[in-house]
């Protein structure tokens, strides 16, 4: 039976136009042929449409491909952890039956702890995600370590055994890893030569390997042979990559338009069941737009992406002109467009499109967004609190006015920042120690506070998972080394 496309499920009220495949595509452009022109331009660069996802793998001839060598971040320090560490329970009311043996393993760490197994490991980057109950670290030599929940092989060790302490990903031992990203149950790792490995859950094509499978337990390269890639990001069940020319590619679940291809991918399958036409390989995001006050939609030319970040179901891009674009799920104002509406293609966030008011850094939480302006101010939009009071448009975080922000991370609802000589955090109740306030109590704070348990510790970089925090602490001076030695050591129990 032919697929029947769900009509107007996203509520974006656009004009519909048939594609060659017989499916329909949501449209909301100033002319009927505008998106088609951009799509054809993207296809011409990427290859003919033959696979289920609609595209052949992106391929560039060897003589046209750039030769690059990315560097491992220059940060160097010791890993600290605090927050929830019962990896199989995080984000759940009950531990799954198959993981029942771990029900009482893993505790809430109310203050910063050192991993005993990492005392001699110099860390240059830490990675987790607002949907993730697993984490990664990259050493100064470019080696990838992983630990946490592993039901879908997202740790890359060839099995589904959870790990309570970091372990080297041996399958990538010959590669120099410079960056990585965590989705809910999948992982991307970027090498110094611009190749991307993926592993973990792949039911919705979020690994970009050309198929849909329950899990991929060991690292495999994504199905892509284009220009070298320089950025990676993961949402809950989708992924984003950026090449050295500033082109953005996406793959995985398109449910809220977060892939940026002008569609939510929904169709009615058998027995009126809704399914998704997922992108199984990287597909170029063809158009970026802005909307005028009178509702006219205009394409934005010359977008060269410099960074990409993902929330659970939305995406932000920062371009070479310091402009910010957002798209995907629009609930609670997380897109910054003053309306709770899903965006199917990247849309310009107007606040940052003025001289002297551009952005230099972007970050995503589970259902919120952040940007640091070129003047140094931190802006927030979306929601983190449990009362669901949303900020519909980017607003300055007054408590942090004047702070020089090096790194920011957001979990399910809490935020942590490395700025100047301090580590700052805040978040609503319930908390699980991810704020680092100590005292064995689930403290919360609706305003930014310095983490007193980290007084004297210089935080080089921070990362946050669903309900745990990670900090790279500098240890260049004797005073810093002594301060770190005084922090408790965390040695997880094992079965």
C-alpha cells in the first residue's frame, strides 16, 4: 500500500508541493519554486537521489578535497565529576529488568570527586549531552575514553555492558580524536583528518551509516566521502556535522523538522500508525531563511557555518558573520522566535543580526538555548524550570553580566559555567548533586551561584549530562595540585 503523508501535523500552515517520489513536502517560502531551487543545488553537489533517505553518500573527488589536520583542544587538566551516577536509572522511574543487578549501584555525588583511575591521565575535553546518561573524555594525546549507560553500545567497546568508570575505546586506538558528541543512546567521534565514527543506537538512522539497525556496538565511519568534517553534534535521535567549507549536514529522526530539510518526515503506515522517513546518511541543509515582521519568508545567502549544537529536538548554528539560526521543535520558546512553532528549516534569530550584537558562542540544553554575544553578555531563551515558565526571546542573564565565559553546559534542567576564576551553576529542584553545592542535600538554585566546593579550582571546561556534571580542573601550579588532592576520590562499586 502506498504511504499516505500526514497533512499539516506540524501546524506550520505551509503550502504543500509534491516531490518526484510521490511524497509531500511542507512548504513555507515566498515562492513555490524557491525551496526546490535550493534543494536541487544541494543534490547537484551531493549526488543523485537513489537511496531510501533520498540521497547518495556525499562524495568529492580526491583532487578537490581539502587536506586538513585538526588539533586536540589545548586544555589540559584532571577530570572531576558530581551528580547522579546510577547510569541505568538516570531519567527513569525504574531500572529495566535486564539491568536489575545494577539497581543499587551508583550514587548521587553532591560535591566534586576525582576518578581514582584517572589520576595520571591528562584530559583535554569532556563530553556528554542533555539527553545522555553516558560520557566521553579525550586525552591530550587524542585518545577517546567512555563510560556510563551502554544498552545500545554507545560506549563503543563492542558490547552492551555498562561502565562505572572511564575506559579507553580501543577500537579507535589508532585514531587521533579531536571532538565528540553524545545523543540519548548514540555517539559521534571526529578524527584529526575530518572523518567521523559513529556507534550506539541506530533505529532512526542517527548513526548516518545508510541503514536502520537496533544498535552498532563498535565504531564505524559514517557514509560520507565529502570535504573533511570539522564539527559534530548530537540531539536525542539525530546528528549534525559541518564540513570545512561551512556546509551543514544532518541525519536521523526528522520528527520536529530538526534536520532542516523542510519536512517532519511523518507518514501514516499500516493500521494508521505514524512513522518517520528518516535520513540514513548525511544530507546537506539546503537553505537558511529569515522572516520579516509582515510574515514574508526570505532566503539568507552566504551562510558559512562555524559551529553547530543540538538540544533534544532542536538545533542552533553559528555562522561566519556571527549570526545565529535555529530550527526544530519550537515548544517553550527554545528557538528564540517569540512563537512556539516548529521550524522546518534554519531560521535567523533576529537579536544577533545587528552590528556589534553578533554571537561568538552557542550552546543548547534539553529544551533551551544560550548564546554569548561579541560584547560578552550571556543570553538565554527557552525553559529549564519545572513550572514551565518560558523565555520566548533571547534575554540577557543579568547575574552573569561582565563575566568572561569559557565554557557552558546544560543538562535536563541545570546549568554549569566556567567563567573567569569561578565555576557557576544553577537549576531548579529536583537536583541530584549536579550543581556541586555539597552537604549531601539536593540543593537547588534559581539564580546563578558560585560553586564553593570548587573554590581555588580553575575550571578549564565543563560538560553536563542528563543529571551529572563534568569539569576539567587545571593543575598547573602547586596550589592547584594541592587543592585537587583534597577533593574526595570516587571509586565506583562493581558487581
